[in-house]
């Protein structure tokens, strides 16, 4: 309920009437919001005298609307139109839907009602607003129509018995039209759906009335019916997010309600004055008749004047010198009703011919202007257009079918509707220019962002990228993107109504902004990733993924927490498409950190293996125990495991989680080696060449021995540019062997003698674990004399096995096993 405020008897009265939950109070709350943000649509300044409308606004948009429990809830206000005419006092009257239901069901009579009751307020109303839930089903709407039809019929009869003035404005308002929007609706499609629902409801109401009246639709005589569609908020539409505090059609509805109420009040007062004039005139009737008789007897031939002449003369003197004054919105309906009454009067024929022509001419102009104005106001404003096509269609209608009639074009040039048409044409021009200007700015910013993203101005090649410079330019670009030369609330140059918010929702601009947002997201993600990896030194951005040599497991938790705090979007980094100029450096940085993190994990695993090997001996069984410990997800490894898994995929997108890879490796009780063909690469600087067969020696735990022999095939292939030679070896017998953890395996190849003529060989005997010795085939061999002396690692020698999967890859997390007895 609003605060108590004195409502003056002469205040305009707008009564909202309808079933419970129809949305009456919400409409008033939305009116308060429109008065705050849509004064240009309301065409005036509305002042809430008792803060009652403000309370409804707060409930509607910040809380939940509550049911009106009082039979009558008045909300006093003042309204000052921008078009002039002075400040008006108005009281907007809400009601309890149950009390309305009593009247609708005719359980309460309108005749003889107290002024303070709902029935009394309806009788005294200057405008009546009947509210219907637009989202209700057809059965409910038909039921409401039945109640409304009976109610309006009773209201007409009651007003007729009381001698009330004709032409009471009655608005049939569809509320909750935001519920009519569909997921794939554009703004124009939603508006068209509302208009279609309004046409359907009006037609169904007329059809219903025709059925109730035996096939003849009731015009309600002394009532004028106006259909309307409203929504207290704008729903989410294609290309436009939901605007939960922006009413639709509410400001325009109450603007017309107040205009019609003012016009009806003036008409009612004129009717009362005519009534007093008629009563007063009766007193002098006899004297007048006697005077006329005397004049007749004396031969006086004066023509009897029409009683309508004073009314017409008074109208003529008050209508104003120009069309803009005589066609004002606040007097339009009142003047039209007055001239309609004069033209329909039996005494109209007694007026002089020129006066009759004047009345008919003015009446026709008022009717034509009202029809033109109504047709124009039904047209959606340019600010509703979101595509070039819609804007051009509207411009075409404004310059075509919405031109004022040819006979009035000059005279109506300064009227409200024609000036509004010019304003809308200005809006169209301003929007077209602003759309082009904003789109150019957004796409220009996007191009700058794309240049940064692809390092257009940075030298690539062998030299590292200038990351500090790149980060600095990115900060400058982000600052420029965050300070566009326009704001959503700013008015467009050359327009009184359109703002940049309308332009930003335009499809071309929205598409450009979406592209800019995508570029920004990629740049910010790349900034965060490279900052975390230590590429460049952006301020206040910790290098949490720059893992140093000597990193320890117990440091991982702090690093992970810092990563989560500083870079909340890091979970998407593995999916980030890194630009080609930066991909190598990003992966190199990630790989370096990954190696250092892996070293910390290897130390932890080696400690656990040492724990289960008190005698200092490495065995397959002790690796099984270590595997069980690792599979149990020990808490001390949790943060390190998350950190290392992230670095793994950043250094190699298809990389497997290193812990999972090691667990899977340790679960195998045998490894099948497929050794069909071997390729040996020897650098020229080593100055050796094969002189015999390459052999692989295998000894199982049960002392079974086997030897695989590979003879040289074909001529050596020398690469002079790389200064190396490749030799191919093929198997002489079976090319597969089954290796079980703990077996012994090595390879050897005799090579040319040294300068002193001593025999030498390449010996593949190095590996991280004696339990998994097949790794020796993947490590560089040693060049040694056959007597075991003068041994060194043969750098650059590589043994490639075909197929590539012939020898299983030993996981990176497997440590170099060195155990000591406890």
C-alpha cells in the first residue's frame, strides 16, 4: 500500500481492473520504471507523490510482486507533458482482484455504490484499464471475455441511468507479453507475435460479443475500447540479451491513458456546462417566445439562431491559430467528441451553411489526424530495428505510407505526429551512421587484436619472441578496448531518442563485437599461459608454471594454489589454439618445466622403491609394491600430479598423464619386442663404420639364452648436408622376443678398428632400471674396445627400430634406479 496522500477531487482517475494475477500491480511498477528511464516514450515527467509506485517498482524488479489486498489502492501522482498543457494531477487506482471478480460476476451492483468502493471508483473513472494475462490459454481468455462483456454492458447501462458523459475510454490491455517470446525470436518477430496476439484477442472479443448479442457486436455506445499489448521486461531474443528492467509498451499505454482521461474529463465538463446552460435557458424561454411573437406581429423577419452557435463559436475561439495547437494530443479526443456531438445534433441543420462546413471540415481533419496518429504510433520505432533490412523497411514506410495525407502535408508540418515522423527519420539516419561508425571501430580493434595474436609485428625465426614488448602492447590494446569512444547510454548525434545501446544490439555490430570478444578471450588466455610459463615478466602475474631445476614435491601444493588463484581459466589452456609464431616457444618452456617437475616425481618414486628394498636390490616384485603405492593416489603427490599432467599436455597436446602412463607400464608382466628391421645412424665425426652383424642378446630369469642376429642390407645412405650415414640391418631369423621384467638384454655391433688397430664395438648397455633393460635399445650406445677399455658414450648414434612400436617406450617418470642397503 502507498503512503496516505490527499487525492484532490478534480484529479484524473485511471482505474486498473481485472482478475487476480492478471498483472495490474506489475503494470504500475513498470510505469514507475518507465518514468525513470523512458520519459521520451511517456512524453512527460511523472512524479510519484506518495512513493507508492516506487514500492511497486521495487517489488517488481528487486523482490517479488505481492497481491493487492485492499479493495481500492490509490497511487496519487502528477504528470507534466513535454508537449505543454501544464501539470496534471492524476490518481492511478489499483484494486484487489477478488473485489474486481465480485463486480465482474455481478455479485455487486454498480448503481448507488459508495465513492470509496471499487464500484464507485469505476463509475467515477476518467479511463478504465481492463488487464488480461496474454499468456493464458484460450479457455481462460474466453472466460475472462464473458465476465468483461457482462461487466461493460452493466457499466454502460449504469452510466446511462446516471447521465454520465459518453465516450469513456476503456483499454483492453494484454499483460505479460514477455511470456509470448520464443527461443529463436528476433526483436521484430517478438513484436509481430504480440501484435498478432492483440489482433486475435480483439477479434475474439468482438466475435464473443457478437455471439452474446445474437450476431451483432456491441459497440458499448458510451464506451470507447482500445486494445494494447505490454510487457514489464524484455525477454532474451536472438542478437539481444534479456533486459529485465526495460518495460515494453507500458510508457506508451499510460501516455495514451492520460491523454484520453484528460480529453474525457474535458468532454464531461463541457457536457455539464451545456446542461446548466439548458436549464438556465428554460427560465427565459417564455420571455423569448413572447419577444419572438411580438417581433412577428410587428413584421420583424429576423431568422431564428441555432442554440449550437455559441458552442461552435467557443470552439472556434479556443482551437488555436495553427494545426499544431488544434491537433494537440491532450485535446484531440475531447475536440473530436465535441464536434461529433455538434454534427449529430438535430439543431446542426439550423447552423449557417458556412458554419456547418467549418464543423464538418474540422471534424474530418480531427478524424483523419487521429487515424494517421494512431497508425503512426502503432509502428515500431527505429530503435527496435536490429538489421539493415528492418531499418530500410521502416525508412521506406516513413517516407511512403506514413507520409501525412497530401491535403494536410503543409498544414500538419508542425503537429506532434508529423514532427515525431521527422524525428524517426532522423533516428534512422543517425542509426545508420552510428552503426557504420561503431562497426568500423570494433572491427578495427579486432584487427589490432588479431595482429597481436599472430605476432604480425614481431620477428620470428631463430631469435626468441620479445615477450615483454608483446605483453606491454597487449595491456595497451586492452585499455583501448575497454574505453570505446561511445557508451550505451549516450544519445546518437542527430537523434533525440536513439542511444548507442540500440546500435550495440544491431546485428552487424553484435557480430563484430562477438568476433572482438573471441579475439580478446584468446589473447587473454595466451597472456595468462605465457605469464604462468615465465615468458616475459608482466606485472602482478606470477610464473607459477616456470618450474626450476631442483623443484621438490612438497612445493607443488603452493604452486597449484597460486595457479588457481591467479589464473582461474587455466583449465582451458590445453584446448587453447596457440598461434604458429608462438607455439614452439610455448611448448619449449612447458617441456623444460615438465622435465624439472618429472625429476621431482622420479625422486619421490625412487624413495618409495628404496623404502621397499631394504637390501638395496631392485626386483620386479618391489616394483609391484611401488606400483600399488602409486595407484593408491598418495596425498603427497596430489598437487604435483595435477601440475605435471597440465605441463605434459602443454608441452605435447596428445601427451598422456605421466602417472597413468607409469602405472600402465608397471602393470605388464611381459613385453613383446618386434624387431623386423634396424636402422643405425652414425655421425661422420665419430669416424667408425660397421664391420659385422648387429646382435641382440637376451637372457631370461630362467637362464634361457637367445641371440637375434641382424645383417647389413643394401648400401649405406650418406647425408652430406647433415654429415651422417645410415645403415640398414635385417634379421636373419625370428625377429620377435618376449621380455619379462628382470630379464637381461643388450646389443652389440663390431665396428672399424681404432688408429692403433685395436678392435672396437658399439655396446647398447645403458638403461635406467635393470628390471626393464630393453630400454637399452632406445639409448645411445657406448663406443668401447672389445677388451672393455677406453669406453665412452657414442654421441649422435641412434638405433631406429621398425616398426616404430617394436620396442615399448619406457615412461618418463621411471627414475634412474640407484639403491643402497639400509
